[in-house]
C-alpha cells in the first residue's frame, strides 16, 4: 500500500513539473505571437501586445477567487479545472487561425513607426474577427495560468512532504518553468521565420496543439492521483474575520505596487525587444531571419532568469532579500540606460536562428545585449519583493497572497503602455518607462520595505 502511494506521488510530481513548465509556456506565447498581429496591423505594437494584455488581465479577476477555490474544492479539482480551461483557451486561439480571417469588423486610424523614434502619417488599420477570437483565447488562458500558479507551489510542497524536500521540488519546478520560458520565444521565432503580410496564426499552430496535448495528458493523470487536501474547508465551517487586513500595512501596500511594477518590467523588457528585433526595418536585421534571431535572443533573457534564480537560491541563506533587491534594481537601471544611449549602429555578435542556416551567431544592436542581461536582475525580484512585503504580517499573509496574484495584471498593462510609447516615440525610447519602474523598486528596497506598522497585532 505504501509503495503504491509512493508511485502515485512520483507520477503526480512529474505531472506537476510539466504543469509548472506549461505556466511559463502558455504565458510566454503571447508576446512573440503578438509580433504576427503587430505586423499584420501595419506595425501597430499596441495591438500586437493586446494578447499579452488579455492574458494578464485575467489575473485581476481570478487572483482572489483562485485562492478561494483551493479552500472550497481543493488542490486537485482546482488543478483539473485549470487544465480544462487552458485546453479551451489554446483551442480558441487555434480557431483564430481558421475562422473569420476575411471578416473586417472595423478600422482604426493609427500611426506606424517606420524608423526609430519617428511616427509617420495616420493609417487605416483593419481589425478582423480572428483577432478578437485570439484575444478571447488569450484571456481564457490567463484564467488557466492564474489558477495553476495558485495551485502548483503548495501542491508540490505537499507532495514532497513539506520542509526541505518540498522546497526542493518547488525549486526544480521553477527551473523547468524558466527553461520553458527560454524555449517558447525560440520555437515561435523558428516557426515564423520571416514576418510578412501572409504570416498568420497558422504558422504557430503546432505549438498550440502540443500544449493542448500536454494539458489533456496531465488532466488524465491527475484525475487518477490522490492529492492530500489539508486546507480543504469543511462544510459548515465559519469564515474567520480579522480586525485588520494587509492593506493596513504600509510596506505591504507598497509591495503590492512593487509586484504590479515588477511583472510589467519582467514581461516588458523581452516583449518590446522581440518586437524591436523582429522589425527588420528598424533593427537592421536580415528580413528573412529577423523573427528567428529575435526569438533566439529573447530566449537568452529567460535563460539568464534561470541562472539568476539558481544563483539567488545558493546565496539567499547569507544575503538578505533586501540587499538582493537593491543590488539587482540598481544594476538593471544601469543596463537599460546603457541600452538607451549606446548607438544602435554599434553591434555585437549573439546567438541567433534562421530557417536556412539554423543556429548561428548574428550581428545585433548592442542594446539587445544589455537588455538581455536584465534577465539576471529580474529573476530574483519577485521573491525579494514578496518576502519583504509579507514580513511581519502573521495571520494576514494568506490574504496578501491573493492580492499579490491579482497584481500580476501589471504584466499586461505596463507592457501595453510601453508598446504605445514604442509606437509613438520609438522602441528604444520606450525603455525610459522601464527605468522609472526600476527606480520605484530601488526605492522600495531602500526605504519602502520597512515595516512601520508593528503596533498591529498579527497573532
């Protein structure tokens, strides 16, 4: 009996590892796929980033409900619902490649940046039905990843029996999450190859079907696995009401803002870089391989996030979260400012990909190198902000976790704002927004993280 339970746990752990990777895979599909829509809509990057916006907007609506679901129906059923919703969302995105392709709903008047920093005359941009189908699919996928994010960490901890073993499983899952984030833009760029007016969602359909297949397989496996449910609310059990809330703590409120800003930075840096490099008219990359090169270089950003998380895990026992947050925020500001000011005609050799030549070194503007290096910095920000923001909260920590999950919506709103700036003032100039946001995180590490509400009882 014990052996059977152990084997069941091993299957569940492996399945949750795949789900951990799928969270990053589904999330990171939005920005590189957005280059297809951005190019189709006359280079309108705001419309191109709308899929990413819809994906993260779901967190605003599902952050707290996802936590409530864990209490009401448990980890297993919440995970099953999430995977079913994810498969539906991906299939809806697939439908955007086969339905409504020629149906123009309306046209927008907008501007198109044909050279860095300069907006040209107004253009008429036809918005088609399949674009709205794609956005609906991205929104549905957002519900999925929000629910899975709420489930996967505590679920792995339970399956590992808590303690060091549980933390080890979570760290392993996080590594696979980063690896998946590395591969996603690479795969999308390889499938797209060269952006043209004929490039459509059809080009990335193989990835959608692979993702759907993984969700279906994970759904079937989890259905037959027994998952411990220590936090499942018993029927008739009354909800405890607290005198205060996380909003009563200044450092927590500022940390909530910090999480909103951080996710916007994490997604905005590589997302806009992908648009910039894929736009061969601006970046100067070869027309037939610009998307492939862009995907490969953005993949390095996510790979460096994996490196950064591993390094942080090794030193966190001796170096405080505050010290790490201050160091990486200041370093990231330096990297972004260098990317802004160094002329784009200065190039550097970085790994790229083209359909014809495969993987090879490509000459890209040196700003790409500095922006990619920011992955080392953003990798440790979430953990640092979260730890500082919940310090001293005691019984209010669980409530704060739901609020933090809602603030992931910043990964949709802020990159959309950056895309608007890129549309009107140029790709590189849009990174001044990133500098300002990083400045807030530096301030939070230096001053804002201090708990000035220690008089509030938390036991």
